[in-house]
């Protein structure tokens, strides 16, 4: 029996998607014929196993690559929406959510409140302790806002030492209570920095809107005006826009 002849036949059959030349097949005797097909079946099974392994490997690689891309998209999304220093949302994201929540509040006939706050005498604080200390305190105050807000609230760094909080489906009375809690926690907190215990206070302005496009359009401005009144009233207090 010519092993090479059998192997050549099998290889040609495999190259042609298991098609074979019947005239060539008739040249094999009964014993060779049986062994030929035994070997052919074994080679086919082996080829199928190789293909399955290749497919499984490709699927695993695609799955890994997909997870990598998803992770990168999450990182990019965070970079686009999160303020690097404080970990709160940035102003662009806040503006997007303000528009979205305003449309929802109008449709559902819900009220919505907004709080503007900043750290009292923050420029003087930076001049006294340095900008790194100022950044440290900003991060800590942001943590107070984040831990006291609800999941549905949007806390963002609006600029410099100024923060803004959007409270959907919240009447102004409840927003004032929230603001008073923030002011108390900020005042009570001790910020340990380079061996020193630093203390700060904040001022807050509160405004609300309900079922009125213009009220929602001016929600942030009204809260900012209320914040200005809080500063004019001596700071470390809460003022609301009636």
C-alpha cells in the first residue's frame, strides 16, 4: 500500500472542500479504500477541531477587544462629563441635564430647584494657604455635596470655587433644607492639610421653577442672584429667590 498516494489523495480532497476524483478513488483496492476513508474521516475531524479552535480563539479575542473598547468609551465619557479636580460633573454636562430635566418637569408638571454655592473668601484663602490647599478644600467640599445629594440630583462644578446643584421634583422649601444641611456640614468639617486644620464656610442661593418655561430658563440665574444676596448678607447663610 502506497501511503504517499493515500495522503496525496486526502490532501487533494481537503483542498477541494472534501471533493475527490472518482477515477482516482477506483485505483485503490478494498483494504486501501477502507484505510483511505478511515484516514480521511480522521483528517476531516482534525480539520474541524482546528476550525472550532480558531473560531473560539477569534470569538475570545473579539470579546476581549469589545470589553477594551467599552472601557475606553467609559473613560472618554467620564473625561467629557467629569471635572477632574472635584470628581463632580462639569458645567457642560450640567447644562445638558438642566435642559433635559426642564423638559421633563414641564411635561410631568413637576417643580425643580437649583442651588448655587461657593466657598466664602476663597481668594483670600488661596492667598493665605496657597492654591494647592485651595484645590484640596474644593475637593473636600465637593465630597460633602456628593455624599448628601440624592442619586437623581446633579452636582457640578460651575466654575472656580462655585458649585451648582440641580434638584428635580423638589419644591423650594425642601431645597432650602438641603442647602442648610450643606452649610452646616461645611462649617463643621475640619480639613487637615500639611499638619494644619483648615476651616471654611460657604454661602448658598436657592431658586425654584414650576410649569413655566421662563422660570426654568432663568433657574440658574435666579439661584445665582440668591447667592449674591447671601454674600451681601454676611456670607455663611442661605438665601432663596422668592
